[in-house]
C-alpha cells in the first residue's frame, strides 16, 4: 500500500526510513534480543541510546556546553506549567512576560497565571495595517522594538512558530536591546524545532513537544541554560524539577524510552540530510513553492502577512466555505490527508514538516490546481 501524503499538524508524518529502521529493529535491537521498549532505562544499552540521541541533538543545534538537554514528558502543554514552576523562583517577585502571537502563546500565559503574575509584553490579537494591507488578529507579529518587557521579570516567553495561525519568527531579540538584559528568553519552538538552525545561545531555554517535527508524542525536549536550573518553587513536582532531571541525565524517573529512541533515529536522519542548514534549504523550497502558488491564485487566499508566514504550517482559505467538504473529500481520494484547518481558524492548513518531501508538496499543488479549475 502506498503511504498517503500526511499534512497533519501533529502528530505528523515521520521520515519513512526512520520507520523502516525502527521496524527492522523492533524485535531485536542490534543483537540484544530485545525491543528497545523492553529495555531497562538504566541498562547499558538504553543509556547508550539516550546519550547518543543527546549528542546528535547537541551537534545538530550546536548546543553550547553551558546548556542542559533534558528529555521530559507531558508535551508542550505540561511544559507551560513546568516552566513557571522552575523559573519564577529566580526573580524577587514571581512574574513573567509573554509575547502573544496566537493560541499557543496565549495558553502559555494563562497557565503561568496559576503560579504568578503573567503579563502581555506585546500582542497581535488585534487588527493592524501593514504596507496598506489590513491584517486580522494572529496573522502578523509586533516588531521586537515594540515589546514591553519588565526588567525584573523571571523570563520572557515567545512561541516562535504558531502552529495553528501559521505565523513564524526568528526575530529572537537580544534581551539587552529590550532593556531587560537579565531576563532569559524562553522559546516554545515545538512546531518548527529542527527545521532550521536556531540561535540557542540567545535563549534561556528552548522547548518542543517531539510530535511535530522530532519524533513521537510523549517526549518533550528541553534545552535550558544551566544557571537557570535550581530555582524551582517548593510546589514544583520533583519529576518536573529541572535540577533533578538534569542531575540524573533525564533518568530521574522512567523517561519515554521508546520515544527517545525514535527521536534519536530522526536526529541521525537529519544528520544524513546534511544537518539543519541543509534541511532549512529544503523547507524554504517547499514553502516557497506552495506560497507562490497561493499568491498567484485568485481562488485561494493565505491570511498571514508574507513577512511572518510559517514554513511549517500553511493555513489557507477557499473562496467559499461551502466548497470545503468537497475539497477535503477530493484531497483524501488522492491520498492527501489532514488538510482541514484548526477549528479556531477555519479553512484549510497544510503542515509541511521536515519529513514531507518536495514531492508531497508538488502533489498538493497539482490537486489545488485541479480543484481551482473545476470549481473556480
Ligand atoms: C502542539 C503545540 C503545543 C502543545 O503540545 P502538546 O504536546 O499537545 O501539549 C504547544 N505549543 C505549540 C507551538 C504547539 O505546536
């Protein structure tokens, strides 16, 4: 059976060669006679799998030595609580600032409010006009120069790729330029993690749920500057205290062993692709081709301002919502799956993560053309 083109926002398509390798090793990991999921997390074999995954991730992202890499659980949603529990204790007052770029950043802010004083540093939750073009809420980003960060905040949270809205930024500021040199930048990079090189050294921490671009659900990758570790609030669960997780090299309690193993295979696959600079070129080629098609079309429209369009998640609209069910049914008949947009935005969304080859985007564009011809 041919594999369909899976445009799901997450969990999402995996590199086929990774799935094949995992299948080949499923019953017997390299002569061990065991599946990785059967291994003790403290045994020699799994410890080796985990430390190799960490080493490959460090190499891919060029993670400096003074950052810890933690393999945790609970997804990015749990991390929204784990971060304030770990970082609010650093500041004299438990406060943190948030750049609202869409639904995920807003959820992060709301979760932080359970533990401290969370404030909005900047927001795109309103209409604006850019270059004469009216932009609806969540389809643009406020310039970094307009962010208002409290210099005594425990951290500033940004979401660098809004998976639902399709808004991406790499304008990660130097906090000194924002008048807040001591405030660490915390980045939710879940849905574009490993899609491009990332300036880790500009951040206090980066985190990502694996299921968008790095592996199976169940694993959260946290890269955190070591000086930010060790300030957890007393109410922080011990399994979520970065100090415990870092000291025990992600083995404070049983980590998601199989998910770590698969993510490790994805890291190896990325290295075979030529690393993050090479995968970035592929991602640029795919996204450019798709957005160029939409931009010349008078049938489809893309809500997001061209300057901040995500290379990973591409929301688009048909001219009439009445056409949506026919569009989706026709797409599925051609093996183009999961194109329905998030319910909060409506319309359609194509997620084209690392594992989506150019061929899949070409197949999507072929279908878009045919549908436009027959319904335009
Ligand atoms: C998917 C996603 C989340 C939530 O992830 P869960 O693993 O479902 O908790 C948070 N932030 C971003 C940017 C996401 O894409």
